[in-house]
């Protein structure tokens, strides 16, 4: 089970901040537990550099769209790093070079950290 937290400071005019309470092996999810035992998520809707652009957050987007975008990160058919540099560069390298090993490790982490 994945535990997701959204912070809505300034919503809908500022993008929400999203983070998991679980470790997840993914190029766009930090492999390190931050303060308060959280991992950060990087996708176009949570990236402050893209705020106000068509890809990034804008007040016309809904929380449902944000959750769908985050959910697509967890779907193995949609595991595509959005940037050249992710939050987990080791996972990104593995995803690009060894997709079978990447999927196996991701599944292992799900069993271990999100039972």
C-alpha cells in the first residue's frame, strides 16, 4: 500500500507538493527518506520550474489530474522519466539500460516497503 501526502499551500494558484511515505524504486521518486520519513516526487505537475506552462501546474488543473499523473508513475507501462536528470539517477540509469532488472527491483521494493 502506498501512502501519499499532498500539501496544498496556495492551491490552486501554486502547485501542490506531493510526497510518499514509502520508499519506491523509480527514477522520478527520491530514493532517500527526507525529514519526517518522506520521499519526494518529481513530475511535470509538481515541478516548480514548469508552473504555469501547459505541462506544469496551473489553476485549471485538478487534484484528480495530479493524482492520475502520480499514479501513472507507479504503473510499469508508464515508467518514463520525465527529465534527463531524475531524483533517483541510479534507477534512471537502470531503467534506460536494464528494464527487466529495473522492474524486478521495483517490485521487490513494493513488497518490502509498501506491503
